């Protein structure tokens, strides 16, 4: 996709307006790579001056801190902060609420002070500025879309309206689950749960949440987090509904409807 890295720009004596922090999921997970590509394609279409760290980007340390390894978190965070400060990064945009939360709220106490924006908020700002125009009658016209609130976006950072305002631009009907906004239910992956065996219970958290989404009758479940996307996709597959229900990130929805 010809996305420049910070190192390449520095070699040319340039600096980007925005650093796009891709995150581990967005880099390595095949499904989340599609979200990364969709968001990067929007930035390129709008001619936004951005770069990535490429091979220099490391995990933010969020999962290890949630799992209780504070020493490892601080080592990872200091390494990232040193790199970001060397590049004099001022503004970071990320498609992952976990990266967003830790970079915005937990890096400052270790010396990493940046303006950090989640892509839901960033897309909403571009829409409000009139830079993003969506074509009517797209592939989502007349469909029902339900939005799942990511814990780290919603309850942890109070971002509820931005993703919904992005979805409202589509020619679709936005339907809410019974548990939404500050009362939303976790997808089951947060707090490093993604990487451990679950404790025994009567139903998996992602199945419970998927059931709530399917009860709305929506043909599209919109998410704004790669972890949520994985858990809800697994839930939909478990219900054998993947032919009728899509799980898509808001960046993918916007990229598919972008007026060019």
C-alpha cells in the first residue's frame, strides 16, 4: 500500500502529521489486517500525511500489564516511549482501543505524552469537517446495523457517540442491543482474557454477547476493536450465522461506502 515508515520520512527530512499505531492484532491477525488496510486506504484517499513505525513498532504492553506482569510492561513501555520521543511524535491514531487506552492514559506517567485518538473519534472528526462523504445507496442500504461498545473505548474512556455518529451516515438503520453504552457487555477478550483459557461457566461471554446482537435482527454487527471483532466473529460462527450476519469494523464500513 506504499505506506511510509517514520524512519523513511526522517531520512528525507520530513515528518508526518499523524503516526498510525497499527498494534499487534492489526499487524499479525489476518482478519484485523483487513481493518488496518481499510483505515489506511481512507487516510490515503483523503491525502492525510501519516506514517507507521513498521518493524520498529512493538506491543504497547497492555496485555502483560493486565495479566499482572508490571515489570515486563514497564520495560516495553519505556522502549516504545524512547522510540516515539526520538521521532518527536505528537499525534497518534490507532484502531485498537487497548493500544489507545494505554498510550493515552498510562504512558504519560512514564514520560510518554502524546495526543492519542481512536479511529472512531478520528473518523467522526473527518465527517464533521466534511472531508469524508459517504455515497448513499451503498451495500448497507436498508440493512440493520448494531454497534458493540468496546470496554476500553466506552466505559474506560467514555467514547459512545463517535462510532454511532459514523454509522448514522450509512444508509442503514442503527439498532441498539439491550445492554449498550455504559451498560454494555464485554466481548470476553479484554483484560488479557484473549490469551488465556477461560474459567468454567454456563456460557462463554462472547456467545452471550453474540446472542444479544443477533436478537436485534441486525445483518451487520459493527465493532471498533480487533479483539471484539474476533470474539463476535467466533460467536456468529458458533451460531452458524456467518452467511446472514457480518461482523465489520467501522473503518471497513466507511471504506466500503466512501465517496471517491
